[in-house]
């Protein structure tokens, strides 16, 4: 089993594989979710050695946090790393984004209640707003950190310029942004600064909406307009076919480890020194149990580089 990682400048430690919980109570994101299955999925993660749970107010407008809070009653809270996010104010069906210090403090207080805990291990500003000075927003979170209400300060969906403004006083511990083998911009734009500042990195969409799991062939895909994949350029034309070719090239490595392609991709993230925690989502306990096996896969340097090179054209 791989060793735990430390989040930024904080004393938060967690497994390098976590669980993304947008399908746990995220009724606004996925149709026909079963809440009992969602809770069982969280239990499967905790029962199989995962200690990081990544949630957000935006997942079901607090429902994901509430369901996780119910599950947490049966576990030792001190052994679980809870990361959540906030920035949205929803009123009369309209959503606005706020990083205002008073709003951030309210978001944290509301998350604490929904999760039924007295501290958050990581709180992320989920999205930047257009008005708030980012260092002032982070200073508000530093106040909460000093009070023991949060243990690590995070930002999400921030550009490099926004991150630098937020980190003016070197208080940011972690950033969660999109990154995968087919979305590699952060390698050039973000990673050098993160290394310099000792800021942890958590990628979202690590399996590229299922593209990196090996479940697709080159058959053209059609999705309903309400499905995010219908607008994703990775799922159409020559780019889609090229990605499938690269994914298929991983099969010999998967066979060598008696593993699935998805497990090999997750093992690549775990071995990547630029990545702190990878948080694939899961809709069922079985998916979690499959993902967990990635923590026991030790890729050789040669295999790591082969996977890296197989997707270089997507930089």
C-alpha cells in the first residue's frame, strides 16, 4: 500500500487515492441517483483504506455533505480527511459566486453543520468571483484555520494569476483543478509554481469522464444534450479516436499487473510527483473497490514513462 501524503504546508495527511463524491447526493448533476447506494459507496471507500472524501456544497446543494455526515457517525472522524468546497449562493433558482470573507465564513459554518463535524480538513474556494481580492478571501480562511475550524486552505478552478494573488501571503495549501492524461495544460502553466511554493495539487476529472477507463472503443459516441460529454471535444472526431488508440496502448501494462486500464491510469497519477491526491468519482461500491486496487500497483519508471509518452500529443 502506498504511503500517505501531506497537504501543502498543513499537517493534514491522507491517502494518495480519495473518493470524489459528486455522485453521492448530487441530484443536480446526475439523474436517478440512489442515496442509499451513494452512502454505501462512501462506506466502501472508508472500509477499503481510502481516507480522503472530496465533496462540495454544489453536489446536490449540500445533499452530498449531508449524506457523508450521516455515514461519518459510524467511523473514527480523526482518521478521515474531509475536503469540501463552497462559493455558490443559490437564491430563487439563480446562482452567484462569492469569495467575500463573510460569505466564506458562512459557507464553512454551513458545511460543518451538514457534515456533522466540528472541523474540515480542507476547505476550497470552489470558484473565483470577479470582485473579491483573492488574498483577502484566503485571509478569511486563515482566520478559520487559526480557530481550528479548517486545517488546510484550498482553491479550485483558479488560474495561475488568481492563485498567485491568493497565495500572496503564502497561505494556500492546495489547489484542485482539471488535469488528466488528455488535459495536460497545468504541467506547463501551474506545476512549476506549485513546486516552488509547496502547494499540493489535486486533479479533478482524472479519468476524463470515463475516457481513460478502457470502456470505449472507436465507435462514435452520441450523448443527450444534457450530458456534459455531448459538449466535450475529447468525445468527438479524430481527437476521440486518437485518445482511444493511446488508451489501448496501455493494455500490455495492465496485463503485466493483472489490472484494468483504469487502475493503471490511477497508479500513474499516484506515482506522479506533481500530484498529491487523485479523487476519481464512483457511483457504486464496486467501482470504489476496483479503484482502491490502484494503491497496490507499483509502476516501474519505464512503465510510468511509457504511459506519459503515450499521451504526450494531448498536451
